[in-house]
C-alpha cells in the first residue's frame, strides 16, 4: 500500500511521553487509516532504550534537530544528563522503520525534542518555544519523508488523499 504514515506512539494513545502520559489524536481519519493498515507507530525515544517516565529533555542553547544531527548541538535533560546519543539513535531507528515499512509521511507530536516539526522548546526548560525541528523530524525530512505535526492533520489528510 502506498502512503503509509509513521506516527508518534503518544498520538496513538500510548503512554510513552517523558512524563508517562499520552496525547491521543482523536480524528475519524486516524481510525480509518488504522483499519487500512496505513499507520506505523513508534516512540523514537523508547526505541532507543529510554524509559518512561524520564527527565524532560530539550535541545540546548536554542539549537534544533539539524544542529544535533550535524554534531553542533546537544540534547540535555533538565537534571543535566546528556542524552544526545540516545536522541540520535532514536532518529536513526525511526528512519529505519519508515524505510522498512515504506512510509512516505510522518505524523509527529509537536514540541518534542525528537518529534517536533513546527516548534520545539528553546532549551531553557522555561516552557518557551521556538520554531524548529526535533532530531527525528529533522532526520526524516532530510531523508525525503514528508513530516506533519499533530496540528497539521487536515493538511496531511489532503496530501494523502491527493496521492491516492
């Protein structure tokens, strides 16, 4: 089937976020795509061995996922732990799964240092946001996978529908 979609596990109701919660995306098209076998679910961080719950993490110093991939930025936990390697592995795992299952699209939770595609936190742990990509979103985009945030579900629906 063409048009498979890699989806953040938290959007599918799995309690995998750093705080042990989910952020289910309720939409009739999600149910239809699930029934059609179009959805491929992953929590990139959990795929890299990170536990739930875990300390909040942000890309340091106002950088973005592209900077982490280029080796010019770090992903840091609020407790001071450096989790850059885990986030890079998480992104690689998500890309490998997307390729293996022939996903052309990704629907990822916004705001995450891994999955954010419209905005991410600025690295200050103050709740401040900035435009940018998380590490996984950046790698998927670099690989040619179309990435949509949970706030862009209608745009994704239109793209998938037009593609058949």
